[in-house]
């Protein structure tokens, strides 16, 4: 069985550089889901430094400018998780889906399919850390009238 190649990743965009390329900015409200002992703290701290504040946890009930979702294969249905993420986003916001690299890697076609189902599209993939890949998902831009 042929497995599709993973999406192209710019090797020069890891850690803090990846945070910059993902589009995090000062004063954004970032809500984080899927936090566990295996997340990359250096990446998390770089996001908080870029935004100038700590991230909100999954108990936050306001809207967010961006969502950080740490997602592992055993976490369930990715499409369902992304539907939940879209529901907390401010208009124009984005989702950063973080998936494991290596043996537990999520098939890129599964990410594409889940994104399409939720009305998102992949705007870039970056190595967030040694063990995590970041996928920026955004709503398609609509033409202005």
C-alpha cells in the first residue's frame, strides 16, 4: 500500500521561527486544547511570548483569535475536534493543529479531509518541535463586494 508523502515542511522554520511564520501576534487571545505531559513547552512559551500573555485553557468561554490544538491519533475523530475549534474562533481566526512526528504521525490526507469538512484549508506546515508538526488551518478568504 502506497502511503502519501507528508506535506512539505520548511526545515528553517522550527520553534520560535515557526511561531512567527504561523502568524501569532501581540495581544491575540489564544485558546489551547489537548494539553498533556507530552506537549512541547518551548513552543508553547514562544506562542505566549509572541502574544504577550498566557494562553487560555479549554475551560475558557470567550472567543479566541487563534486555537492551538495538540492532537494525537488516539484522541478520536479529527473532524469532530476541528468543528469544536472553529466554534470558538473570532472571525478571521486560525487553528494551529499540532500532530506528532514519527511513528504516531497522522496521515496528511486525514488532515486535509478533516479541514475540508470543517470549512478550513491548510495554509502551511511547519516543524514546531522535534516531536511535533504544526499545521496552520484557516477559513478560505471570501471576495468582498
